[in-house]
């Protein structure tokens, strides 16, 4: 029999390989999975980049997790932007590799369209690296 006709080949191709890729892309510390989407030009005819995102529950996001995501997924990445999606249609967006995320309602491309909160990095006194984030309510 041809290898393409064997059911084992199709099980491995359709189920096992995508499962292994998902497991390999899962963050070992917090368990989120980074997904990517193409960024299209204004006419939707050409791919001009990629953005990344994770989906987590809003109540699960901590300062430590946000700092971890910045260093592991955002800093020095090739993403046009990176978004943390929440279940209520809001999220945190890092534009490019910037360390200044914003929070608000997201559009269909996971970009904040209505900023309702700024999030400022805090820095280490010893080496100037980002050691956390602080919410800026504007009050």
C-alpha cells in the first residue's frame, strides 16, 4: 500500500503533528500559547507583517506575568504588535517592541481602539531594565 493510503500516516499528519507544535509553543511558566496572524496592507492583498497574541482570563494577568510576556514575547520580536486578549473584548497591546503597553477595547485585528488605561514600566535601579508595570489611571 502507498503511504498516503495508510490511516496511520493521516492520523500523524492531521492530529499528532499540530498537537506537538501547540505543545512546543506553549509557555512553560504560565501556560499560555502564542498565536500569530498576518498583517495585511490596506487593500488586504499583501502580507506586510505579523502580529502575535495570547488569550488569557483577565483575572489571571499579574504584574509578573505581564513582565514575563514583555521579555519573552515582545522585546526584540519581529511582531508589528503583540496583544494579550481578554474574554470581554478588551486587552493589553504592545505596539511593536515598545515597553509601553496600553489597555482598552480591541478591534478585529487585536489593536486597542479605545485606550482606557495606560500601563507604565517600572525600572530596576541597578541596570535600568524593566522590572514590572504600573497602571496609570490619569487621576
